[in-house]
C-alpha cells in the first residue's frame, strides 16, 4: 500500500506540473475597421473601435477659434452643449466596406451657443461717436470720431455651429457691421479759451490756433466764473439793461449807440449774466476790471462775432 501511495502521489505531482506549463489558448484579436474607411474626415481604417472612437472624439472636441483684430477667442465645445454620436458611427464603420466614407454631424445646444455669442456681441460692441472736444494744458484737443461696430450674431452662430457640427476647425473671423457717425459738419468748429489771470482770449478752430486778443475780466469782487460754457445768444447793437447788483443801482437801460457798455456786439454765455462784448472803456482791456463779463475792444468784438456761433464752446481757465 505504501508503494502504491507513493506512485500515485508522484503521478499527481507530474500531472500538476504538466498542466501549469500549458499556455492559455490565444485570445482573438479585436476587430478593426476595414482599410480606407473615413469617418467625419478622419481616416479610421485599420483602427479598433476604441481607438477610432477616441480619435474621432478628439477631432470634434477641439475648440473653435474666433478672431477679431488682435483678439483670439476659443469656443470650448463643452460650453455650448455639443453632442456627437461617435460610438454609433464607429459601429457602422466596423461593418462598412473598405474605402467607405461616412459623414458625422454633431448637435449644438442652440440656447447655450446663442448666449455665448450674445456675450461676445456685448463685449465688442462700440457706439459710433462724433469727434470729441477736450481741454488739455489749456488748449483744445479734438478726439477723432469713433466708428461703431455691431457683431452679426446670427451669422456668427451659424458659422460656429457649422464648424462644431462637422468637426472641422477652420478659424472664424468674427463678422461685424461697422457704423460711421452721422455727418455733422458743426461737430467741432470755433472754440474760445479765456485765460482769466492773463486776460487773454484765444480763438481756435477745433485744435488749430486762429487769433488771440487782450481782454478785460472780472474784478476780485465780481470774478469771471471758471469752467466750460457755451455761447447761447448773439446780438448786434444790443441794449444794455442794468443787472440787479449794487454796482448798477440807479442806472437806466442804455439803447444801442456810443457809450453803450456792451459796445456793438453781445455774445451771451451759459453762465448767467456773463457774456463777451465790446466796450467803450478801452483802458480796461488787459486788466481785471469788469463785473464778471469779458470785455473786448469794439473792433475785436465785431471780428469775433463774425467767427463764432451759438453753441460755440467757451473754456474759462484760471491761468
């Protein structure tokens, strides 16, 4: 019996070793897509289903590039709800004949894409504007007109949708409608700058120097106001009416003619009671002797009257 047991143990051990050394049966290779098959412009022939799905998915989920001047914007397909039936298309490709070409289109969430484009439109929107007048270093500066721009949203949505749905990624130049400011030949014309401390009035045409005059400005108790004003009224041969101020108490209205305190021209400003006018008191020119108005020699006031208009901006500065 002992001998039989020993023989049996030896046979079992030998069988176990022989079984352990036997290699497993070979696994069947994964099927591949027939040669020459193209799916959504991606050659997937010879690929397994997993590899083909990964490659096609990567092509569709590349961002769409938008360009405008120096700006580059990338549209992430995930941000606009792109969905593509990649797995279904790959399954069809596996069963296709060699050399078959398949189209594949994705679907974009219209609401998400429209909201994205509306945000872009707001970001790049620009209103048309006439030239603007500023005063810098006591001189007028004219900023150029602004051409308005409006993003064509419907066109933009259509172009982005096409790139996303087809899986192509050609950069898109954002389409805009450009709007020129309405023609306004009087947008920037004559400009007056009055330097109160220097008692100088300078006329500009836009930013271009035209002519300068010595003037009289207000006394310390009746200072000429500082700021930006405009001419609101222009009179030839004006009447003078005494203002309700102590210095004019007892004075009577004066008709046009010699001795009229306003001379022969009055250019009233938007500052109440203040204007540019001629004066028969030629000796006051160059000094601060008026009651707030800007006095000029009568011939100078007549010349200026012919070169300005109602609406002309008037800057009064301290220097």
